[in-house]
C-alpha cells in the first residue's frame, strides 16, 4: 500500500551513464560493474526538530537520544530559539550520520560482505556514499508554522512535547512559496 513506482528517463540518463546503467538504492544512477554505493538510510528531520524542542529527548520513550540541551519550556514556540536548537541538533545528527556511514564502509571492506557481487565488478570500482533525508516537508511546514503562526506545545506529565496546537495560518511547503519552499 505504501510502495511507489519510480520512472527513469533513458533519454536523459543514458548519454551520461551509458546504456547499461542501473539505479542503486533509491535514486542514484550507476554504471553497472564499475560503480557501487554505500547508503545509510535516512535521517529524520521531523524527529530531529522534536529532539531540538525536547532537549534531545525522544517524545515516545522519554529517553535522552541526542545532545542534552535545555528543552524549550515556553508556552509558545519562538522561531529563533527553535532554529538555534535545531541547528545544534542537526550538526550533531550530521556528524553521527557520516560517522555511521564510515563504519558501514569500513565493515564492508573488513568483512567483504558482498564479495560475490563485487566479483562481477571491474577491478577498480568507483565507490560513492549516499546520504538521505526523511521528513523534509514535515519539518519545513512545522518551522513555517512556528515562524508565521502561534504554536503551543502540548506536553506530557514529564514536560516532553508530544503534540502541538496551531493558532493562525502559515505558508505550506510545496506551493511555490519562497517563505517555506
């Protein structure tokens, strides 16, 4: 129910990648037998925004997951304060993500997990690393609401924001509005 079909345009892809290209993982074209890609799934920006608001705590389990920052405790969210903490949290997450990808790369080299597949490649393989993002549109809309409307966090008994009430209108992502797109 949640799958989708992905279409590639050979008229655009083949001149650069050759007539024997393939899609690695989600969207990366590669020359078959000549290239490979390490991919580390995706970082979730919407969850990262929640970590920024909750001082690095996971709203579902109450565990300290990210850097221990002071949570935002004001009645309404202030855009500048949220952005300051969000930038700190995304810096931490980017560092963690790239380090994790490096571990994946190292373990592939150390244990040769894919030695059979690699035997079908040319000798000198061009290796790439891919990073992905989930929750971009949710995060953009959330930050837009915080900036252009009034957003009140609904907190559980531990003071962790688990929901939000929005008062007013705000630009929505994906509508060709530079304030949010």
